[in-house]
C-alpha cells in the first residue's frame, strides 16, 4: 500500500489510525512506535517528528484498537492482551506498511509488546529495540497506581483529560485498566521471552517511575543474552519523553543512529550525560 502522511490501516476487522513521518519503508529504515497503555497517535506529541528529523529514518506511529481514532477493541480484554497485540496484530501492521528494516520503539505497555514480539517472532527486519519504561513483570506499586488512576477516572477529571485523545474514552480506559487489575495478572511475567531476543536493546527509565521500579531493568539485564544498554534518568517518572524530552531524544537517537547508520550494534554509546549501564 502507499502510505499517506496520516490515515487508517484496514486490517479486517480492525481499522487503525496512523501517522507516517519522513521517508517510506521502501526508501529508508523505519522506526515503528508502540504507545503506552493509555496512549494514541496524538499523545506522542512531537516526539515522533523529532526522532525522524534527528535520525533521517521514517517513523510510523499508530493507535492500537480501542485507542485514539482506531476502531474499538473487543471488551473485556484478556490478561494476554499484550501477547495478542505482539503476536497477532503487530505482524499484520508491519507487513501492511511494507516494513523492511528498522527499530521497534515502545513506551510502557508498548515497550512490553515490542519485547514480546522480538522474543517470540523471528523477524530479521528488526535491528534493535528501544524500550521506554517497559514492564516485564507486575509490581504492587504499579498496580496501586492503576487503582488510583481508576478512581481519578471515575470520580475526578482524568476522564475529561483522556477524552482529548480517544474517540471512545471508556473503551480506552477499560482496555488498559481491566486486564492489569484482574487478579490473575499478578502472575504476568515476560522475562522468559527476553531470553530469545537477538538484537540490541536500549531501556530508558526514570528513577521515580510510579509504575515500575529499577528491578525491571535488572530483570532484562539478567534474562537477555543480547546487548542491553540502560539509561536511568534522575527525577523522572513514567514518561521520560515528556518530562525530560531533550535528554531522552538524545539517548534514543544516539542508539538508533548506531544501529541504522553505523551498524555498530552492541557498542557502548557516546556520552549523553546519563550513567549508562
């Protein structure tokens, strides 16, 4: 298909909103961005445009079913919703856009989906992963934060804030909160697929992340056999690209440049001012 600057992917029965910035997949590497649990195309803000400008790569962003302007997803979502997104939906998206070579960049749930895909699907087109505040297992403090978000959605103004970004705000919130707060989800753990990833990974996380501790990074370092670089941002919570945009952009684009331009996979990054492990 010919990708317009924005539009919809029709993947029966799904209709997914998307943006395409920069060169198309047949002309340059592509960075495919996977949004957070309550994210959408619009909620990324200018971050995709800045990544495209800094790297020269094409950037493709889309809203998963139930989010943004995409068609509603099936409710209730199962506790395996991230595996379903990674193994059933994402392969169809990549094939539909003509993905040839590039990087998966995911934030929060999107980072988990990218990790599951790379650890479950043998796709030599994927040259690396950028995971921003990903989840690899559940933590009680993160679940408690989701409970607080649910209370704010029901009783506060959180619903009104989210309605700016989602055509069906109730569907979007339920698609995220209900699986996470299902008692069975306490056993959710994707550290096993991490051991099957064979491309370099960059993990960026704030040291004040309210949804996950730095144990998430340690789990990846212990489970992965591929190169894993980590950047811990001081004083930053769950959304580094909004809370520390310039620093996050530099860290991410330095890593992507080394993979896609210099082909120096696994090398230590240039000094970004953040302690890399």
